[in-house]
C-alpha cells in the first residue's frame, strides 16, 4: 500500500520502500534493539500516511499541481531563505497569467505559518492513522515528529536535538536521502546529508550514513524490482505482526481515510460507498463474507485518486480534455495498487470498474454489461449515489429523492435496475428484498471476462 503514498507525495514508485531500506540500515549501524527496529520499520512504511490531508491546501496556496510542489520542495533546504523564495517564485501559479501569479505570491507572503500548518496537518493525521491501525506509540511519535530538525527549525513543534524522538530523526534522514539518491545519485545524497549535519539532521546519524557510503552493491540494490521482498525480510522476526479479518478491515478503513483526505469534497466518500455497497449486498441476499469483501472494495475503490492532482480534483468548473484524461486514469491506478496486496487482489479488478457502465459509456476501459460482474455493478450504483448526495466544488449536495430521480434515468441502461432498486430499499430502511440464505444470480465473473 506504500505505493499509494508515493503517488500522493509526488515521489517515484518505491520511495517509501527505499526509505525503509535506508532507515533500517541506519538502525543496524546504531545497534537498535528488536522492539525499536520493529517500531521504526512501521514508521518508515507509514511515514506518509498523512500526506494526502494537506494536498488540497498545497494546491490552493501555490495555485499549482500539488505533486510538483511537494516534489520540488523536497529537494531544497528550507533554511536557505533565498533559495526558498526563488523556488516558490518559480512554481507558484505556474502556467497562469502574471497577475494571477503575483496575487498568489502576495497571499503566500502573507501566510508566514503556511509551512508549519501544512506539516502539522500531515504529521498529526499520519500519527493518528498509525495509532488506529494498532501500531506502538514509538511508531506514531516518529510520524508525528517526522519534519522536526536537529537545530530546532523544523515543524510542527520546533523540537531540538535529543528532544526529537530518535525514530523520527532516522525517518527524516532516510526519506531525504532517498529523494536525493533517486534524483541525483549516491554522492549527491551523501553530500546533502553532510551539508545539513547539525542543522536538519542528527550528527551521529549522518556519521553512520557516511560509513554506509562505500557499500556500492547495497546502494545499487535499492533500485532493483525485487526490493519489496528484501523489505518484507527486514521486519524483525520476533516482532512480526499478523492480523485477522477484523484488523484487515481496519487497514482498509485507514486507507479509505487517506483517500478521502485528499480533497475536502470527498470527506467520507469511501466510507459511504462501502456502506451503500454493503447495504445493496444485504438487500440482494449476498452472504456476510461477500458483503464484507464488497465493503472493502468500496473503501479502496478510489485509491487511484491519490495519483490525481488536486488542481483537477477540486476544480470549480468544467475539466479540459487533458484533465478529463487524468481523472479517467485513476481506476487504472486503483487496480495497480490493489493488485500489489495479496489480501486485496481478489477485488482489485472489481474496485477498478466503478465508473464502467452497462452500455459501454463508462471509463476507462469502456466495458459493456456482459463484462461487469455483480460486485462491479453494485459499486457503480453506490458510487454514483454517494457522489450525487455529496457536495462538490461545482455544485451543492443533492437530496436523496433528487439523486434517485437522476439515477432512474440510467436505471436499466447504464446502471443495473435491480441494484438501483436494492439501494433505494436500503436507503429507505426496507427489509432485504432477498434473504441471505437465497442464491443471488451473478453476472459473469471478472476472471471469466479476462
């Protein structure tokens, strides 16, 4: 799931995994205990869990693609005020008229606490997600203090030196080294760390990193496709965490929160789609296990939207052709991300089909009804209804009756009429149309279609 976090943070695929490898190598050099390494391991993997929560603010404040802004500022020293100002000038309102750019720059100058505000949002949300997923306080504290600097100039609390949790210090160095290593190579990454020794970074950690510099084979392995296997092997064996089905639901819920935090207009969208989908499933007599699976698919169906800029997602007006193409790519990202996770692979394709329609007018694959199984049809109905009844940047939320009037136009042609009826019954609080002991007829499975 870390690949989803790479998307929303504007980093190359595998950024989180490579940061984890670097951080765990530092832990080895420091001789950390197994419990400490376990807490660090998950902090490194979840360090960006809150990064979607400031995406809308970044896009709005800079008037630019949030991915580009985040990626660009990862490569500069914020304490170099001249460089910071020049970088901001170069990226604010990029592509807009000069008057619009100047207005954005003036607003940015009048928002002196913007950096602290955005980091605080991200770190607080990320730490909260880690705690809800059952990880130890050390893990959450590391995420909370990820952007603190050794000399006290970091955020959100301005902690200094040893007051910064050691796990956070390791995560901070590891992620910054990874960004420079991926963009400019090993020498540039080490030079950056040495330059920021004692300002951004704990001097002891930089010294450990310098000792690793000569291990060229290890640095080359960071770029190999099989890195994920090496990362899995890094989890301290005595502290491996195995989760049951209920805890897997918590993981899905946590990432549903990450997805919905991307835009203020998708607040609780994933949770609501999951609820509506489960309600439809109950109405048509699906088993509890099947309903649980469709709910997970509902929670994660929009995970691909983490790869779409907030400049597009939050646009108050019609999309251009290029913007429309970018939006229509998000189900592709959803399938790619969920296919990486064994526990979610069974519904990855189904979750990605939520914008397909029976008559082939959906996107992105333009599939027809015979290629859409029952679960995909359920998600389509649930997603449409939730979208209509939620506020969007270009319109207010609709009342349920109005939403069903609109859905009725597509019932039987673009949306499955029986499932529309089931949703209506669920929303109205009607008893299930079919008992759970009955056998519901399903369309051809996605496996059969493929």
